[in-house]
């Protein structure tokens, strides 16, 4: 069976997800502010994508912590499905030309 091994603890993954969760909102705010000052709709839209990365980092961190703290290896694929669903939603909106600004 392909992929039969359980997800393992990842200290590096937890640290990177936590750092991303701290840095991304600040970066998103700075991008949005600069985009508005410059009158750049694409920079403002990019700030929204950066904010989305914040949410994805939070979901990722939750999955990693659930696995590490409680041994819930099933949390990793569940989180992957949540991330995939968000990606599909964002892709559909982009395909339709829906914008966030």
C-alpha cells in the first residue's frame, strides 16, 4: 500500500508554521498599506493572498500539534484536505475573475 506510514513528529515543521503564523499577518498588513498608498490593486490582492497563507499556516500548525501532542497521525491528512479545499476555492474564484479588492 502506498503511503501506509503514519505522519511523524516534526519540530522543524512546527517551528516554521509558528513563525509563518507570526510573520504573515504583519507582512500582509504592510503589503495592503503599501498597495493602497501606491494605488496598486495587484499589491492589495497579493496582501489578501498573504493573509490566506496565515490561515493555512494556522491549520497546518494545528495538524502538526495534534499529531505531536496526542499522536493523532490522522490529523495530518485531514489538514491536507482542508488546505486542498481552500486552494480549490481560491482557484475557482481566480478562474472566475472574482477579486478581493
